[in-house]
C-alpha cells in the first residue's frame, strides 16, 4: 500500500515537473502576449515596394523574458527572428524586465511584490535570478548573447555606431540581418549598486529605463505611489549612464522624474513606448505639454501598438496616434514603440508590421514621413548617440 502511494506521489511529482518544464511557461506567455484575431492585412504593391526600402526600427520589445527559442518561428508571442526578418525590421531595442508588482495596473502600484520571481522559477532560470533583479538582467543579457552566437550572422548585438553602420551596409547588399540593442526596463535592475552598471555594460547595455510599474531607488514611477522625481541615486545613475553614452529611457517615469532628467541630462533621451494623452487619455500616457518639452530637448517618442498607449490599437488607430504626435511635436521626434512581447495584446505582430506603412500611405502620409517614423529617426538617433 505504502509503495503504491509512493508511486502515485512520484507520478504526480514527475507530471508537475514536466508541466513546469514544458507546458507552464508557454501557457503563461500565450495568455499574456496575444495577437487578436484579425482579417489578413492586405499590402499593396506600392506599400510593399516602399516598405522593402526602409530599415524598420522599433524602440521596445520584451522577448528576452519568455522561455522559447527566439531564433525559431513560434506560434506564440509577437516576435521571433523569422518574423522580424519578414517584417523588414533592421533594429530592435530588446529590454530585460526584472521586477513587476502583482495586480499590475497603470494607476497605482506598491513595490513590495515580485511576480517575475515566480516567472523565473516557472521557467527554470538559474536560482540566483529568483531573488535578484540584477541577476535577472544579467541572465537576459546572456540570453541575448546566446541568440547572437547561434544566429549565424542573422542577428547581431549593436553596441557602437560602427556596429550599426556595418549592419546598415550589410542590409544594403540584401542581407536580412537584424540588430538588437540591449536595454533594461527599470534600473532596479542594478540592485541599488552603481557598479552593476559596469557589469551590464560588458553585456552591451545601451538603453537604461529608469523605472517600470513601481517606485524604485531612482525615484517615482508613472504608475507608483510617490510621484517623486529623481533621488540622489537616480541622479547618479543618469549621470553615469550618460557618461558611458548609454541612452536614458523615460518610459514609465513619473512626470516629475521626466522633468528632472531633462534638467540634468544634456543628451537627448527616448520615451521608448507610450502615447499622447491628447489622443488617448490613458493613465499610461503623458500630457502633451511634457511631450513637447521632451521633443524640445531632442527626444524620440516610440508610439505604442497596444490599447493602453493608442486606445484604438487597430493599424488605423496606431497611425492616428502617430499623426497626432507628428502634428504636436514634429515628424523628427516620432518613432515606433511596439512593446511586442511585453504582456500586451496587439492586432499585428512583427511579421505583419508593413500594415503600418500601408495605413500611412492610405492616410496620405508623405514618403519622407513614413521613412522617418518607420525607422530612419531611430537609426539616426542611435548613430548619433551610441559610443
Ligand atoms: Zn513597458
């Protein structure tokens, strides 16, 4: 009898272990990164021909967080290398997400819970990552290096302007190589130690998001409780990251933190993924007046593809938000900020991104406007800012 009970327990344990290893991570991602059912997006010959000449670039996506081989085509999520190639994407900022509050929302979050710990365990990440945001960032940076090592030249980490120039040259000869820029979504990834910036720098860190959904040691989140600006540690991080020619990302920062960054930082920043309150009055978005201030200091704004940023997240809705941004702050400051694989619902994935070129053509955008928003602005920005 005892033997039998032991056998049943053993079978249950093995089933649980296999479930955790093979089924659970995919199930979680499937629930969080959905492509909603949609008609097949028709791309005209004219739009396809124009799109094919644009090195598309996007300021924010989170596939590093999820347990699947990004080099292989997947039925899950919004991005993988084959879909990036299909979409004509030349450059993608790929960020490490390192801590998220339970009950995450746009209005108000405390900082005392940590759902990424469970995700790290469920995905069988190294044990050091279960308690340390820094270790989670390091692990995701190592995953990025692993993708590059196994991609046979089809995926390259971009650390310098020379890397980016080489990528553009390779693409101009027809190579479908995709460049990735490593970032962190929230500098709680430093575990409060400025020295950890150096370790992430060796993994190629070039985009430093200051906060995510909760207030951290750098200051207030747009979705936190304090609303405060940069703390002394926050100022130290901004100063040191800028000295290293990293780009500061103010997505998810409180309005006061955005103003503080603009005051102390003389390098232009990005707001990698978000939107304009004037066209989409969401707690996820910033007031138009602050967006104008950002643009006056040379910032690039990535317009998001999901409901919290665009409200209407159809291609027509996203393009409406892009048009609104161009009219408000000028075409030179508008970029793409998909938030692909960032626990978002979208209506077109990376392979279908040409629908934006099509929709902009339909809406009477000039070819120059389309080129700039779809990629040229982003590429020019990093060519100017990278070391
Ligand atoms: Zn985000």
